[in-house]
């Protein structure tokens, strides 16, 4: 499964989960649990609304909320563009209005708290959902971004540059720490060697000093 959606509306930053993923990315992960070939595409104000896949991954209130949040975070999508919850439910054989089915595995999926909010009206409301967003969640920049996520046989790979940068930074940090440890060890060895040399010289002077003075005195007497 692949998702290529741009969330360009900066006012939707509260939708991001604690990992910095937007509603479209989380929705894509959720649908990938049931259909590895599922694709979510960008929309415009003239596009038809998103409709649910008729399966356990799409026919629940969490998927409905994420879908609406995904639509709203894109540029020029106004309130009311997405389906009402009743319209979303109407295409499902079985619908879960209170949460996610127990049959779904949420391992590796970070669903934000607002996605579990049950709409009090007929449709998802961004103002209502934002009040349920975690206050200590991810703090994003105000710029949108592209992100590509690929799913194969329910496995999930993030091909965003953030992961590569994070790994490169970690490797650089480890290498730097090792180099500084080696430099510090070399300095300590030099200091220890200097101290040992000075101590040996001091002991030699104490041991051979009197004897050296005696021989010097004897040699000096030969010239009288």
C-alpha cells in the first residue's frame, strides 16, 4: 500500500500524532492492515468525498475520523466536504461506532487521541476533534510536507528522509564518542608515562646521588 498525500494546511498541525504523522499517514497504516494494495490519493474541493472500504479497517468511527481529518488537512478543503458518519456507515456491512474492532492489530500504528472521539453531531467536526487532541503531542513546524509510506504484506516501511537523517546522526554520534574516548585514553597514557618517568628519575637520584658525589670527589683528588 502506498500513500502520497500533502497536508498543506498549517492549521491542522494539532492532528499529528506523537510520532509526527498526519491523519492521512495514520489512516493509510490502518487500511493497510486489511488491504496491502490500498491507496489514498490527494483531493481537491471538486473531488468526490472519500468512501470507506467495506472491511473492518474502514468500517469504524476511528477510520471515519482519520479520513475526515485527512481531507481537512489538505489545502482548500472546507468543512462539510467529507461524508457524514451515517453516509460512511451506510456503505458498510458491519460498522463499529465506538472504536476499533478487537480483531485488528494496532502494533506499530500510533493513532492520535482525537481519532477516538465520537462525533456529537452528524459529521466529524475539526473544532470538536481539536479539543480532544493530546496537549503534549508532537510539536510540528507550520509547513506542510510530502511523505511516502509503503506497505507489503502488512509490513510498514517509512521512506521519508527523516528516518535516514536520524540514522546518520546516530552513527555520527557513536563514531564521535568512540574517537573522543580513544583520544582521552591516549592522553591519560601519556600523563601516566610522564609521571612514571619522573618517579623513576627521582628514585635514581636518591639511590645513586651519594655514590656519584663520592666518585666525583675521588676523581677531583687526582689532580692535586
